[in-house]
C-alpha cells in the first residue's frame, strides 16, 4: 500500500498532471494546441494543393483538363 501511495504521489506531481489541474494553464495549452493545429493544417493544405496544381498544369495534352488547369495556373501567377 505504501508503494502505491508513493507512486500515486509521484504521478500527481508530474508536470502534465499539474497542467491539467490548473484551469488557466489548461486553457493556455489548449489554445496553443489549436493554433499549431490550424497553422499546420493550412500549411500542409497549401503545399498539397500547390503540388497538385503544378502536376495538373503539366498535363496539357488532355483538352478539357489542360485548359482548365492552365487558367488556374495563370490566376495563381497574378
């Protein structure tokens, strides 16, 4: 029983548990988590879409898709 109490005390003094026991600190960490997730999502989507548009712009031999992608590439360059 003493060993369980000692481990539980060590667990409760852990930095992560201390953060979850404090409402302002928890809100701050969740705020930072949301900002980093949003920024990562936007940057990732930007990179994926730009690579996709570049690859599609290289396909000019397909009449409909080639012209469509060509117009998109011209609009992006503006």
